[in-house]
């Protein structure tokens, strides 16, 4: 029997999942759950790394003995280490405002077409490259002190075993990785005056990078999306995936990156998968809209559960108003319901007033944006998709899953809910030699995890709504 410990960090919480694998059977349980509480410090919105590490140690203590440990997190964010391997300051949160205007500044140095052609990454203000440009402008002395940049999952591994490596899936969120070779892009680094010595040596997903008290420290797919995709149960030919959590990442697996000008204009991204394939995808704001709306109503004294919000959305008249989830006003924390109303008012739509109307607007807008993204993926790859696998926390949102099936006109297969943690676990089991490869792991997930299927309904109504939605996207 092998026991592996998977730490899965999200933007608002983290979990430690202990798994046992014996005689072809996999069982797992959550041993520790904790809040991830970013805070304003020294003029920036930051992750509280000491608090997160304290919870890592608590999770380790609760887990008892295990053979290996691995970390997955969100993308793009990083910590800087000094010559002694000490963290210079708490990592800055991707929602911090320091990258405002950095994309435009980067354009003056390297045209976006050239930058995309080198890295294949969707050009987003949160990307690591633009965070480094902000540092060059605001804190050049900090960069001079820094010996090493480590992305968040690699930073946790460093804290346990002293390793200084960069796992490739997390590196591919940076806008600095060469999409063809899989190495650091020298033209990008040189153009933006980023010394390659700052970046850690690249290692493949599943590499053993050190030990902690006798347990192997494994660099799993550091980017949580790639962990989730690694656990997609036996995908059928032509299936697309949707890793649905705070962010929604919708895409498909390819053998080679797509680096065309059309792909750049469609804001599609080529990321490295744990199995060596390219995950060609679109980043869309996801359950953040629902999570932050709930927090706003809590601030106003109304403590609704997610189930209550979904029920109120179900009771509202559907397909009345829509938003673009990726409009810039929906990114920062704050009063999302008020911003939803203002978006609808500004675009000449009926303004949702009740809680249920706001939630209905958000749910159906996500479902329609998924269709919009799938059509872009199809146009860019020439593929016709046959089904959509929804994995992660969004697989529990039955209303969203049914609306998505209605919107895309294809079957939706949901599960596993714990896809990210399971992908982390599978990669560790491959590293330990218990599984031959991730294909064997996916077959294991298909045998052991339950999935649910949603068939499209009311497709004519949703087709009509989609035509209106595309007009609203253009006008907004």
C-alpha cells in the first residue's frame, strides 16, 4: 500500500487530501481544510505565506505517515528568494492593481503578435511577465536582491525540502515559456531584461525534487487546472474539458501548440499538460462571480447558502439579461451584484433586481460564455466537439451544468468533483511507480469515481439567446 498527501490550494481555501492505493484500489479523504486569507500589506494585496505554511504543517501532522507529498495551486504568482533561500516578501496576489498598464507598456517593447508567437499564452494583465514588469518599475531594488523566482507550488516544496525548481505546467502560465521547445523563451527574457538566472531549472510534472522526513516531495502538475485535466476519466474522442472553480478553464488536448494570429485574437492559450500534451484553452472568470456575490450579500446581512442562491436563480424567469463574465469590472473584489445591474443597464437590457434574478443572469451568462469559447476553440483547431467534461467544484452546480448543456447543445459529463486533488494524487502514484502513466490513472478514475450526465434541453430558446448574447458581447 502507498499513501500520498496532496495539497490543493485555491484562491479562497486549501485542503490536504490523504490517499491510499493498494491492489488497484484508490481511497482518499480530506484530513485538513483551511482558509486562504490574502491581505493588504505594504501597499499591495498579498498571500499570507507563513499562514499557508502553518496549515501545510498542520495537514502533515494530521495525515500521519505517507510516502510522498505534492502541491498544486493557481497560476502566475510567485515568491522571490534571497541568496540564503529566504523569502524576501509575501507573494503578491494576481488581483493586485500593480499590473495596470503593463500590457500596454510591454507592447512598446515587443508586439503582442510576437509575444504570443513565442509563448502561446493568452495575454492577460495577471501573467507573471507583467508582474515582473511592474516590479522593475516599482521595486527594482527588490529584484536586485532576488536570487531565485519560485512559483507558488514550487515555493511550498522549497519550504519543505529546499528544492529550487520550476515545474513545467506552472511555468506555462507565466508568458515566458517557449511554446514550441518547452524551455524558457530567451527572446522574451532578453527583450524584457529578465535574467534567466532568476528562473529555476525546469522539471517535468511528476519529478521527485527532494525529501521531507523520509517522504518524497513530488513536483506534480503545479497548475491546478492541469491536475484537474490529468484526472479526466477516459475522455472520448472529440471531448472538451472545463475545469470549473473560481476560474473556468475550457479547452481541449492537442499534440502541438496553436500559435496563429487568429488564436491570439481569440485570446486562446497553450498550456503544458501533465502528460506532455498541450492544453489549448480559454480562461474565463468562473464561480468567483457567485462566490463574491454571496460575500457581498453576507456583508449586507443576508447569509445565503450556495444551494439557496441556485434555487432562487432557478425560480427567476430565464434568459432575460446577460453579462460578459470577463468584463474588467467583475475582476476585483466588491459589490458584484451592483456591477451586474450596472452592466445590464449600460447595455440596454432588463436590470435584474432580486437576488434570484442576479444569480440567474450570472449562471446563464457563464453557460453562454462557455459556448462562445467552445466555438472559438472549434474555429481555431478545426475540431467538432462531441461532449464537455466538467470537473472540479462546478460539477456540483447542477443548475450551471444543465444550463451549459442547454447552451452548447452537447452532452455534459460531470465529475470527478475532486478532480484537482485526484490529478495531484495520480501524478504522485506515477512518480512512485505504482501507476505506469496518466492514461492508467484516468482509467482508474473512470472505474472508481461517479459521473453524472446532462442532456441538452430547450435548445431553440438557448440558440436564440446566444445570438442576443453575441450582440451584447460586441456592444459591451
